[in-house]
């Protein structure tokens, strides 16, 4: 009876939100236009608002003409002034929280402003909507009869000049209501531990006897935790530990390279996987259907969206379009204006639309994480799907990988060089390589054209990484756990050479 009451009450509360979602599904462009005008009005008395005369902006066209596209580097001086105590520079509400985000590739940290509005109307709202959509699609769910195992960042909150910074996950935990901790595991104290390996041990110790019905986190790091859990408990799969598991909420990296590995440790036919797309800068999209790879773009979180077609990105002919003008199946860089005061901010992610009614997307990679040295326009989405297919056809499992170009020297042709860490070394690496190469050609016509008859690109090269190479590389850079990710693709060879050097040192 108690279980039914919990589920009925939660469903009633969350389903009230469905009516609001239906509004932006029906009037998406109008909702976005109104949102933009509200953001502009809210910030008209700020330093930026006065500089660009927000008070006189009354249309998207004027906004786009007057306010420039900005990167973090260009926004950095205003952020640093805010962190030093100045306020009302780019947002009207005092900002004291900053999500520290260094990604995987830069040693230099970014400090992304997180306003009170962004916490409530974007990040927490997105989390509630995720549950709303899941319950709406799965009416017999018993999600709330147990706890959600969360795996976030590995940094505590730090104070500097009366401002606070840390991983976004740490900020969310620090600000969430007290009652929310009762439905989650591990405890806030363990979730905020900084030392990754000690944190993993503490999570295993605390959660192994809980009734876990769901878990949430980045697939690569969650897999590390889950495999360690199985190793410590001696169990064959996760259902032997948590028999009531029903859903995994994931995001951060493409799930495809890990899907088969999760199926092995979660042998339950009706187990659900729900993807989200969020970042330090905001919560953007949610999988709104069972068994789907498409994410519904959420249009009422205080974020106004613009897009740069990747075929013009960074060129003198670069153009910016708003939501009403996007095209299906075309790659775009995302530009956001937010209720944390980021104005026409280039977030660095790329997406393509799979539907325009409603607006659904798939994340395809990063503006800096692609290879286009030879005109091949290779995206992370291509390599993730190709890796997944090659693994499935050869019965192999990949832990991590990265790819870099082999540049043309003299009359030598170019190539792509891969570093791949397998769970077990493939019996025939040539078979794996051939399937990988053929799949990439089928997925990407530009790559296919450069590979045809080895015209521009020679066959790809695969280096088989030693066990834990990528883990050790991240550990050396103090980037274990949470939000840190391996850079999949690069137009330079820096990451690949670092990994090759580390591999050679160990082998010697």
C-alpha cells in the first residue's frame, strides 16, 4: 500500500509538468522568442546590458546583430571580476557559485557561472523532468521504492573570496533540499570525496546493501564502478546485488561503445536506458521515449538556442541560425544564451537534429574534437558507432580510445592512427581494423571519398593499448572520475603521442 501511495503521489506531481512541456512542443519558436526577450529585460541594467543597450532590443534580429558570439576566453575577464566580488556584470542576480570545468584536454580550468535561477529553473528542473518523462512512459515503475545510485564528480566545494566553486555535481548536491538525500545513495559526504579511488571503495561499501532501483552517471566511469562492485562482491551481474534495478540515467559521453558491456552485467530484457544531455553551462535535452537514441530539446529552461552549421564554422562565411531555421541531419555547433548570464556563448558541443516537430537532437561531438585534416570531416558520433559495430561483430569490448591524424610528409599519404584499449586483446586485430574502417566509410561519405583506392588516406593504424593505459594517463593529469573524459578525436597528435610515450615507458 505504501509503495502504491508513493508512486501515485510522485506520478501526480510530475505529470503536472507534462502540460507545460506540451506548450513548448506546440509553440517551440514562440516560447524561445519570449524567453530571449525575458532574458534581455532581466539583464538590461547589467554592465553588458548597458554596453549593448539591451533596453532597446525588441527582436531576435537586433539581438543577433548587436551582441557578438563569445567563447570562454572572451568571457573570462567578466567571470574573474565576478569571482573577485563584482556583481551585476552579466546577470542581475548575485552569482556566488561557479562550476569548475576543465574537460579532458585543457590544464587551464574554466569557471562557469551558476545563478540561483539556473539551479532551480534549469538543472533541478531538468532532473525532475527526466523522472517525469520516465514515469510517463513507464506507469508500472517502482522507481521510488528504492534509491538512485549517483556517481558525480570527485571534487569538493572550495571557497575563494566569498565565491564557491567545484564540479557541477558537487554544487547540485550542496544546494539540493535535505529530503533529496534520502532518495539517493551514496551519502553527500561520500559523493563529495575528492580522492577518486578512495571514493569508489566508499561507494561500494555503502551501496552494496541498499535497495538500488536506478543509477546515474557517465557511462565510462560508471562501468569502472560497476565492474569493481562485481569484483568485490563476487557476483556475476548487478541484478544479483540489486534485484530491483530498472533504469540507468546516463550522459556525458556516447553510450554506444559501452552498450554491450552494460547488457552483460545487466541481463534484464526490459531494463531501461535513459540519456540526458547536460553540462556545467546548463541542462539541454532529455530522452523522452523508451528505447530511443533521440533527445528532446528542452525549450523552457531559461536557455535560448542558436546554431552554427559546421560546414561554415570558423570560416569567414560562418553563419548563425536560430531554432526556426535549423535543418534535419545537419551538424551544428551550439550557441547558448542563459539565465546565468552567458550571452551568445559557444559551448563547444555539436549536435544534429533528427526531428523538427518536436525538436529532437543527437549529440555528435565537440567543435574541437573532430578530424578534418584531409577534408574527411570525421565526427565522434562516427567513430563511436564504428567502434560499437566492430566490437559486436568480433565479440570484443573496448575500454577507451583516441584517434589522431598521420600527416602527409613528402609524397607519403595521410592516415588515421588509433590507440585502443581492449578489455581483452582481440584474436585478430586485422579483422577488427577492417570492420572499423569499412563501417566508417559507410557512415561518412567524406571519409569514404578520401579512403577510396587509398587516394588521400592510407588504411587506419591501430595501436593496442596496455591495460589501464588511459586510466593511468588521466591519473597522471589528476583527472580521474566524474566529468573527465578521454578526447576521442583531435586534429593534432599531442594526446596520442603522450599515450604512446607512456605505453613505451611501461613496456620498457
